[in-house]
C-alpha cells in the first residue's frame, strides 16, 4: 500500500466520511456541531462514522514508550478509522487561541505510522464557541500539522460564533442564513472529496496545471488537434 492509499472502502460510488469531535465534554457545542455535520452529510446520501476524542484516549507522546510498546490503542483505532475514510471532518474547540492539546497529541501519535494516514485525506475544519470569533483561531493552528502531514485541508472553514445561543431546539442553526451557509460549506466540500476520490482525472489535471508532467501529460494537447 502506498503512502496515499486508503483501505477497506465501501462500494464504488459511496463516500465514507469520518466526523471527529475534538471536545471531550458531554453536550459540548462542538459535539452538537459534529452531529449536525453528520446529519447534513447523511441527508445528502453519504455515509458517516462519528467518533469523539474521549474514545481515542492516548498518553502524552513519548518516544521511549513508542519504542518499547508501539502506538497506544487509541492511536491505532484512530488510524484505522482514517484509513477507512474518504474524507475527514473535525469540529474542534479553541483553547487559548489554538487547538486542544489532546487533539495535537493524538495527531502526533498517528503521524508516527508508515504509511501515515493523513496524507492526501480531504479534510474540513469546523468550530463552535461562545466567543465572537467562533473558535476560528484554533482552526488556523490546526491546519498547520494537518497540512504538514499532507492532508488536503479545505480552504473554507466554518466557525459558529455565540454558539450558546446559536442552536435551535431541532439541533440546527437557528439563523436560516447561517444554516444555509453551513450546508453549502459541507456540500461543496463533499463534492470536492468525491471528485478527488472517484475521478482521478481531476487530480491529474490539477497536477498538470501546476506544471508537473505526469504519465498522461500531453493527452489534452493531442485530443485538441
């Protein structure tokens, strides 16, 4: 299996999306946002798997522990979920203008695997917070390790400000305009993830656009003649 391979996929044409909530707190705003994201994806006919970081508990990264015992079970479980997924959605709180330490620690453990499963994984970042920024600063810090590991982090992140008053009784975002923006954000991300997963020609065209010449370079020129 190559570094970019994804294993144990569902049947061709299906899209399997892993939704990770990075808040351990029961009933947290980010847990509610994760539920809404999963419901929106499933309503569009795709499959989701939901997991919370408390189910993937790992000790602080320690090279000596890794050398003597390998990866802890929580990191192995997360890695397997990543391998099975076509795309990843993370809803994360903001801690002191950054990502939660337990999420960074989990990423660090999983990054030790070869092949490491973040590489080329389409990823969408979301946050919810009572603050006016909606936890957005934490998402910018989260992009750094994920992009370093090769994840394809979607440009349009979603941050829900004043989350303590933002959700309606039905679990959706009470403001209709903001709810529509949330849905559009997810729909556009899913469309990109499907194109990258099921239409490799889209990836080839993007590589050639960047000026790299792959095995099919020149095909478009030949066809147009």
